[in-house]
C-alpha cells in the first residue's frame, strides 16, 4: 500500500479502536481510498484476522466490520484487594446508611418525567464535589443555562471556581471517562426518537467496562422510565451489574435493588421514601420513610 504500511495498520488496530470498527476507517483513510487501495487495505486486515495469532476478527457478515482481539492481561490479584474499603460517595436520602458502594460499580436512577431524577443526580454532584473528584455529564434539555439555574437553586454553596467538571454530552459517555478515582454523574442516557431501547444496555456495558479499566471509580446514571414502573426503558437488562437501582416517581423514591448492604442484617430492597420537591426541582423536602408495599 502506498499511503500507509502494514506496521502502521497493525499498530492502529492494536491501540486505537474501541469496540467494532470498519476497515475503511483505519487511520482515517475512508475519504482517500481508491478502489485499488480499498482492495489492498481490506486484504491486509483480512490477513491480520486469519494469521496464526490474529489481532482482530470479523464482527459482521462480510461487510467489513471487525473487532480488536485484546491481549491476555495479567490475572486479577483479588487476594490483595481491601474489600473493607468502599467508594466514598455520598447520596441523597442518606442512602449510604443502607447501601454499600464498591469501587468500579454503577448506580442507576430510573425516573419518570418530572420525578426528581435530575435533581437527585445534581445533588449527588454537589454533595461530593469537595471530597471526591467529580465529573458531571449532562444532556439537560435547557442546556448549560438550565444547569446553572438548577445548581444555583440548591441550598448547597458551590465555590468559585467550581470544584467539578461539567460537559454537555448526549451519547458515548464513556468517551469522557478518562480519570481514575472519580465519581461520574450522567444525566441521562437517552435513546433515539425511534425508541431503540435495546441500545441502553450496551451503553451501560461500555460505561461499566470503562469503570473497571480506570479503577476506583463509580458512575451514577440517570435513565427514563414509565410512571409507576420500577424498571427503566431498556427493561430487565438495565438491572444487570448495577450495585444500586433506584426508581423515582413524583414524590416517591424506591430502592429496587441493592447488591451489597451496609448492615448485613438489614435488607434495603423495596425501602421507600416520600418527599416534596421545591419549585426549582433541586431540593428534596419533608423526606419520610414510607412502608407502603414494602416486603
């Protein structure tokens, strides 16, 4: 090939792509590929996928899609992990009193429209900003101006300069997860207007994979749900691998699932609280335990 060499292509495959890639996108070549170069590039990638120790494999049906084959890493040294150390995240409603949060896990806040999901997540940002490196990824409908109004409405003083990072992001949130020892708050994972809710579970999987890669991180992730349902759009798949799953309806919060309990004698699953929401939607008032329908 005249433009790039086989070693260049090999290096790109081994270091650059996350997930599935198309061979034409290697090194940004798509826009300059002639028919001859296209054929040559496709053959090189095919060879890399069929050599004795392949570095990639086909991910489609002959349509040019591939995935990188990762090298076998060192085995996990689980015996030397301090399992008594949690991730020091503080949550609204004093939830840490009941729920243990391990590093490299994620929390789901599934909320119906106007239930307080965004308020919960933004309060989590403000409650942790001075103690944990915090990143807020938002696609709030009102944009950054609405973010400012919501934070300003809290009864929590936020210093200047602000001690957490905020980015407006609508998808591929894991791309902005670069720092270890960090709380990532994501409001929220949306889906296209076509309603392709099956896309939510893979998005959660990519976030969870990034948490594991970074180490000592936790993500609190907002999802939308129907009113009076306990699970988000995306269904049961959104429950997989989450350490804490919350459902919010107007005036009520429920622990749907808690993987690890702060007190082994107290199972917080199905615990519920009622609350009032102030006009700005960032403060939870009159928080009260509710024993309705608890089992």
